[in-house]
C-alpha cells in the first residue's frame, strides 16, 4: 500500500486498514531486519514516503520507491527490492 502522507491517511490516524502483507505469521523477530540504508544529508525526522508501481519507461518496468527527506531539504529516492 502506498504511504503518501504521514500516518497513512489525511486524518493522520496511523491505521492502515488495507494492510495485506503484514500479519503475525509474516512479522517476527527472525523475519525483520535492516534491508538497506540510504545516505541522507541531515537528520530524518519524518516518515519516509513509500510509493509502489512507479512506471520507469527507460527501464521498461515498474519499481517500488522509498523517499526519505533530510533536514536540508534533500530528497533521496531508493529502490525497494
């Protein structure tokens, strides 16, 4: 599910009622961990945006992006694999 606002929705409830990938069966201490890191200038205090199915014509595919923003107004795009 794309996360295009803080806390999933415009009401900022933090509830993701359409979640399909996370469940007690798929989330556990043995299944979670750091996948990658992105260099960001300054601290990141906000929730990164997550966008799925971004069309990249030059690659002829759709990708998933994570977009953290640093305190110096720098946006870094990372491809989620």
